C-alpha cells in the first residue's frame, strides 16, 4: 500500500472529515456525518482507493 495522497490533499481531507463527523454531534445530528470517516481515514493513512483506481497520485515525486 503505497502513499498516493499528498500533503495539501491530506490536510484538506482530515479537516473535511472532522467537520463532517462533528455534524453528528452538533448541528443537524444526522447519520450522514459519519461519511466523514472516509476522508478522515484516507487522510490519516495517506492512501485513497479511488486514486488507485484512476491512477492518480498527489504525492511529490522523489
């Protein structure tokens, strides 16, 4: 499992995930906030299965 999520993309995913998850506890309090786990985990693990499918990579080349 090679990293395919770059730094800017990673930070954006983590922030978006936290915001979506916070909707479960504050705001409309719907279960749709749990969708935020997807961007949160892909940001934390620096690997996105959709990027692998489409051959994308936002990491800097060594």
